[in-house]
């Protein structure tokens, strides 16, 4: 059975953006790799579009002035096109020798940003995700390239190692700090849904990558976590409903400090599992 491609709306936006870039910087883009929720099958109408832009040459300061405006325009329109700009040689070599690169977060373009998508997890997404060539300023059809077994195994192992490091260096202190800041607050105090979603849906994706060598959607990772730790299943069900916009106004109870504490505990359980 043919695997369904990215949503038409996502593809149309990506094609429009590629055309805009080529109109102002002809020949810069040679291919586009889809990452994030678009690649994992979890993309929604209001989701950002995460891409790896494969370029024919290094992005210049003159190019950057144009790209700043183009990406900012997507943010202003309410549908950010984010990502990272890498030459074909950099894509082929991997992130270890790239200290920084042009990257875009929430429509904000930075010419030389470290970290971010400069991780083997991004290369793992490219390994298994769809890509499209750019020809005469037009984005072609999405397709998945066949990779040899040795390459796939090596990238998976490196991505797993990077995931363990991210759990220890980012998620563990983030969850611990969150729990500490909530100590003096009442269990029933309300907290923003976005804060609980960030805690509840991020770390377990890395655990799945460690265990399977694949990058999965937040929804799939939440289902994994609910099976592994049933005590979090009710929270994860509510978080996913909130993220998908399924909770009707006035019908769903707000997220509370108790929920945030539980989400932080889930993160720490993910860290402990990855350290086993």
C-alpha cells in the first residue's frame, strides 16, 4: 500500500515559499527535506512547517537580508516556515562538523545559530522522511530515498546517543526546575496549556528514538508513554485533545499546577528510562 504523502495544504505552502525564495535568490535552493510534524504525520492546519533547505552554496549576508523578510512574513501570516539552511555537502557529512548554521525558529531567521536542528535526530528525520528537489524554482514531488543498511544503522545510533544527551542536558534540568518553581503554588492553580503540552509531549519522543531508531510524532510518543506509564494516561489524553483543538470551549477543565507537576514527573521518568 502506498504511504500517504504530506497534507496538500502543507505542500502548497512549502511550494509557495520555495518559489518566493527562488524569485529573489535564484538557484539557492536545490532540495527541501520535510522534518517535524509534517514528516511524522502529526501536522495540523496551524502547525509550523519544519524544513531542511539544501542549498547550492553557503548562505551569504546578502541572502540573509532577503530570508529574514520572507520567514518573518510567514510568521505574520500565522503559518511559520521554519528550518535550517545547509549545503548539499553538509547534509551528506552530518552535523558533527557544523558548529552553527542559518536557522529559523518561529519565523525568526538567525545567520549562525548553534544547536537547534544541528543534531543527528534531524539527520534521522531526513533519512526516513520525504524530500523534494527544486528545479527552476519549483518544488517537485515528495519522495523517500532508499538508504543502505549501514548508513541507516549508523545514523540511528548517533541519533540515539544525541537523544540521551538531550534528555540529560535539557529535559532533566528543565523538569527539575519546573517542579521546584511550582513547590509553593496550590495544586489547583491554573497554568497555560502550552506549558503542560511542552512538558508532557517532548521527552518521550526521545525515548522512542533511543529504543527504535526512529523519530515519531508527538501523538505516537504520547501513546507509547501511556502504555509504559499508565499513571500518566489520563493527563496525556487531555493534553493531546488540547493540542488537537478537540476540547470544546467550556467543556474541558483547565490545566493546573497538579498537571504540570505530573508532566514534570513524566519527563524525569523518561530520563531514568533512557539512563538504564
